[in-house]
């Protein structure tokens, strides 16, 4: 089985949005939103309400992977453990 290192630059966005933001994997959506300035510190005063609202949306992450020539076919399956 071929193993591919998933370290590197990740992007994330709220599903349906057009802007991709820098994300960190492993990590969490809340940490990424806080790091990018999209939410205020949820542990300060009433900021938790805003964080809970943002948590109700779906988010997606992406990262470009380079195919190793000769080791991966055009239609390969990926399994994440």
C-alpha cells in the first residue's frame, strides 16, 4: 500500500462560500476560524453565542496531493485512517 504524507498547507471554507482560508490539520474548525479572525475568542464574555452559530454550518477542507508517477493509477481510491 502506498502511503502519502498529509502534512502541508490545507485550506478550508464554509460549504458554499467561495473564499478558501488557511486551515491547520490536525486541528478543528473553531481553532481555524479563531486563527483567521472569523470569530472572537469564544471563552470571553458572550462570544460563545457567535461561535455556536458558526459551528452550526458545514465546513470542508482541501489539500493538493502530488501523484507519484508510476505508483498511483488514474483512478485510485484513498483510505484515511
